[in-house]
């Protein structure tokens, strides 16, 4: 006969999920994971489990389209950009075979 082997109306024998000791079900407590344990083995839930991050809104308060504004790129053909030399010529301005002598670009 163990210490839980006695009659108590409305309860039954059960085992602690941590130590395995037999006890009356009414004496065991349910922990946050749903297991029944002895009161001395019961552990509170970690407070960090309840911490939530703060949403960081990365959007601007308002924005508008600037289709015809100063941010449009205007291609400018300079004498250096008109040359037919790879790495110096500007796409759309270069003339094949054209080299301008004595021009430091």
C-alpha cells in the first residue's frame, strides 16, 4: 500500500507527469502545458512567452506620383559619349567607328 492507496470519494489515483509518483487526482495540479503534476513540481510559464513585438510601419505617411517632375532622366549626348569606343560611349549616342582625336574623356 502506497500513500495514495486509500479511498476518497470523488477522486482516483493518478501519476505525476514529472516524477511519476502516485497521488490522488484531486491533489495534483494542472500546469500550463496541460500535464498534471505534484504541487512541488509545478512550474509557472515563462513570462517571455507572452512578449509580443511592436509592429514597425515602414511606409511613409503619404506619397504622390511625380511623373513629369525633376526625377525624369534626360539623356545628354556629349562629344565623349558620341565616340564609338566601348566603355566611353553612351548608349543611344555612340556612332560606330567615330573617334574624336585629342579629347580626354
